[in-house]
C-alpha cells in the first residue's frame, strides 16, 4: 500500500478506515476519531485514506479472481461449512464525473451489485418442517407494505389494504417442537460497480476461499433478475437455485388484485395462490393465471403499469421462468433458505454508508473504493484487521489538517 506523505502506523490506519467504513460519512468518522481518541484529522483527508485503502482492497479482490481462473486460489479456511449460501442483489449509489472541476458534475445514479455469502448449520428433515406459510405472509397490512416497497409502480393503491390493528400484536414465536432456525456462522460479502460478467468471477473467488464448493449442502438464492441466474449457471451450477419467495409473493399479490379488486376477494385469492406456491404447487397457479390471461386478453403495447392484463402477464411470465427454482418444500427439508432477505438486509447496510442525497462518488475508482471498505467492515472474518496487520509498519508522523 502506498501511503506517501500522510502515512500512519497500520494499527492507527485500521482504526481510522474502520470508522470511515462504519459511520455514515467521513466527516462524522473524523469527528469520532477526534472525540474518542484525540486524533486530529479532517474529513477530507480521512476520505482520501479510505479511498486509497479501498482501491488496494479492490486490487486484492480482483487478484483473487485471477488466481481462481489460473486454478491457484486455495481456501483460507480449515474445513468446508455444513451449509453454504450465496445470495445476490443490487443497490444504487450516486456517481459524478471526475476531473471536470469541483462540486458534483454530471451526477448519475448507478447500480452496484452485492453478494452475501453465509456459512451456517441447519438440520435436515424427512418431511416439510413448515407446510403452512409463516404468519408474516398472511398479515394483510404487512404484505401490502412489502409489495409497495418492492413493486412501487405496479402495487395496488395503499387504500386497498386494511389498516393495521391499533393495539400491539405480538409476533408469533416458533413453538418448541417446531422447525428451529438455522445457526448462522460467518458472513462475508462482495460488492462492485462492475457488470455481471465481471462480478460473477469475483463472487466465485470469494466462495472458493471459503471452501463453499466443498460444502455438502449449497444454495444460491436470487430474485427474478436474469443476471443472477446467469451467475448461478456459470459459477455455481451445483448449488440449489432458489427463487426468492418474497418476490413471488409480490407478483401473486398484484395478480390477485388484478382479477379480484374487491379487498376481501383479493386477499382470499392471494392467500390461495401464495399457499399453493409455498407448498410447491406452482403449476396450479400458472394454470389459473393462464386462464385469466385468456379471459381478459393480452395487454396492448400502451397498457398502464396497473392494467390488470399487464399485471397478469407479468406474474405469469415470472412464475413460468422461475418454476424450476420454486420447489420450496424440498428446500425446507434440506434446511436451505427460501428468501433473499439476508442479502436485501445487507444492501440496506451498504446503503446506510454509501447512499444519500449529498453522497456522490467519482465514477470508476471512487465508487468502487468505498464499496470495498464497506464490504470489509461488514464481513465477519476480520479481513480489514488482517489486511492492515500484513502492512509494513513505519514511524511516520501524524498528519494534521490546518484549521
């Protein structure tokens, strides 16, 4: 790592960069460093440190992918995990054109890709341990809010769903003799602004360093984005490909509203289709939707997003494309996850640091760098501490910013 003119000991750098990756901004990280440890550093300088480290972390990440392609990448763990889970999703952050003057020039939001890699322990079952959908998927106000969050343009109007009860309703707990949740072991993550062709090898390299390809049970969970399944087929072909049930639920909810706009009938239709898919009876729902499509007709090119014909066609297409990845009873018997909620939560954790109305990163290295530091902070394998421990220590003077 080349930190000329403003270098610190590796231990101090670790603390500063960790703050820069944890807190919402470099300014806050600099304030925290001054308050907690009397380290005088300005936010702009701390941001430069974070960027330099992030660029170097990106170099090491890319180097792993090259080693994997050359078949020289070895696992860094002693043994493969009992269950290996890979989930992929995407977020967005603000970018600007670099080198064209101060301020935010030519702002443009860009997609970033995020992969969640989890090792865990989970029991297997002879029979489906949860044949009935969980209470969360049968809670009308909660489902309506979820659909509006994920499918804002095509979600039914907010007034179509009942208001939640005024009194607090306790969340149902898992009974002692019911299915026990899996035990999470270690989470790591990969993030990049690159396209899926470049992102896939980066995720595969991370999985190889964690011996995921030797795990006895493996799962790859994603939503309906085709690039997710391109990555799965190319780099994780032996993993169970699982379509995120929450996205399935959203399509079923909008399709049910399209054919039954009255609130009570809509909810009854949704519950029927949702339960069928949860229990692996996807073909039945596809047949019913195809009959509705035939009855109402196909949407014209100028159809509005909430046109019932458009909603049915979108839902029917989604189910047909993902039916091979919707054998949920079998996945539950194997102790595998059936939703991508883990990676969606991880995307939120990334957004807390990299997304905001006042956050704009240089297209290219700037955006890539902050993602690497955030990924290192959120990974649970101590990689950021390990990275700095491997750097040569030098007794450089501490840099101070002028007032």
